[in-house]
């Protein structure tokens, strides 16, 4: 998708990120815990993006913004990186409600996974999706991830325990012959 551009999250993007988060707060809070009212202030967002830049430079987390033309449509992160023995990380993302169904999330997740293998030195990327988040399950499948597990009663959301579906994608050089990570 040539219209989609991924960039590292930078403190200079704080105003766009704050607008994106504010406009989509109710949409996001259907699937993830609330960040609380304190998050929705420019200074706080700017500080969190400065921390994201530091984490990137340290190779500990990679925070990325997805842009369609000049509009911020999504945020992605690879975190929980384990270098010793595993060379793996966990991808998470959120896309604006207005961008839903346009293929941006799948394209961005796929692009970031490719970058994680080629540039960040990861061998494996994992993701956890709440079982009833069908759009995200579709994103995982469309972007080459394979479900490898189901964790029962694994996350507390809105005062109820929910199951998680566990997804993985392996570096293409290490996929076993005849078994792809998109199977």
C-alpha cells in the first residue's frame, strides 16, 4: 500500500498523536484499558514520545506512527523485546475508527514485521488479541501471523476476565519448509 508511510514516533508529532488519541479514545477503550484523563494533555504525550525515542535508541521498544497522506491513522509498537536466547518482541497496534476496513492496519503490521526482521534483528514476533476483537484477529491473519494458542481468562477488561488469542510470525529465513507462519 504505497499510500501508507511508517515513521518512528517522535516528540515533534505530539500534537498529531494527541488529536489521534483524543478523537479515538472511546473506540480504543473498547479493546484496551483506559490511559486515564491525565494522558490527554500535550505535555504528557510529548513526554511519552520522548521516552519512546529513547527506547528506540536503546533497542528496547520500537514505537511507530502510520500515516495515510498527511493524516495519522495508526500507532504500532514492538515491545517486551527479549534479545538473549529468544530475539523476539510483541507487536501491538491501534488504528483510528475512520480508517477501519481500509487495509491500513494489516499493511502497517506487515511492514513493521518485515522491518523488525530485517533491521531490528528479531527472529519472532508475537501478539495477544482479545478473543472477541475480530477486526484484530483479521489483521493478524492478513499480515502473516499464525494463531498458536488460546489463553483462558488472561486479561481483565472492564471488570471481566477475557480470553486471549496468541499469534506468532517467524523470520522468513527460519520458517520450516512446508510450514509457513501464515498457515
